[in-house]
């Protein structure tokens, strides 16, 4: 698949078939995470793979009833929970290097986009889910305090095609030379 086609064609998929994802296909998706760029190549990400339907339905309780991705958590055969180890990205000798503090949200974001694009290129669907009770998920999965639960995504074969939500025009977010005065 052409890179631009993958970037433009990837959609948030919220309806899944029950068909399983082969282990070698899952490995390809995880390989894409492995090659994401990160602060000083620190690779702070951790991915928890959950296939057990009981655990997936337990985890779905961490989402509010009005989260549009709610049903996909139990529907898709695989759930990937993306976490980041704190105090690595953006740090040097245990001290933050910049005023931005921990860059784990940034680096795990890059890893997640790699994951979603690779999944899409393999015919799989994903939807990044960030709006949930992170503490509850950490407790259920035994994630230690030193690691931040960031986002999750179901992984499986799409049951329906989603329409692309509209994007802003380039002229709305690109400024040449200087940020415009208000
Ligand atoms: C950081 C982040 C958090 C998100 N959280 C949720 C979520 O909790 N529930 C959901 O249904 N979609 C969630 N989404 C998906 C966005 O709604 C979706 O990416 C956006 O509407 C654009 O649609 P597209 O992915 O099909 O291009 C999230 C996306 C991002 C990047």
C-alpha cells in the first residue's frame, strides 16, 4: 500500500467482525511499534495484548457509556493497551531536559500511529481510545505506578466502512514565516 493511501485511508473503526487475528499478523503490527521514533531512542512504550473476552469486557467498564468506541472493546478479538514508562522520554540523568517534562505522551503517540497505519495496511481496523478511566485499567492489568496507561485500541477485521470525518484545509493550520498576528 502506498504510504499516502495508508495515511489518508486509515479510519477509526468501531464495528468489528469476530474473526481472529493470526499471531504472525499481530507480530507485524507490533513490529511497526518497535520502529517508531522516540526521544533519544528511549522507546518508553509498553504494549499489553489482551485476547481473553472476559478481561476485555472487564476493561470496557473503564469507558463511559457514551464513548462511541465502547462496543468495539468487547467486539474485536484483540485489545492493545499502550503504556509508557515514566521518566525516560525527555529525561537526562533522571532530570527533564525541557520545560515540557515527560515526553511519554508524544512518543507513545508516535508508536500508536505506526501501529494504526500498519494495521490498516494489513486490512485490520483500529480506533485509538483515550477517554477512559486510566486508573481502573491500570488496576485490572496490574500496571505499576512507574508506568502510565495512555491509550488502547481494539484490533480486528472491520465489519463496516466508516466515512472520513472532514479535515481542516492546510491553509487553516500552516503559517509561512511567522505565526500570524491576531
Ligand atoms: C488521542 C486520541 C484519543 C481518542 N479517543 C477516542 C475515544 O475515547 N473514543 C472514540 O470513539 N474515538 C477516540 N478517538 C478517535 C478520534 O475520534 C478519531 O481519530 C477522529 O474523529 C478522526 O477520525 P479518523 O480516525 O477516522 O480519521 C481518539 C483519537 C485520538 C488521537
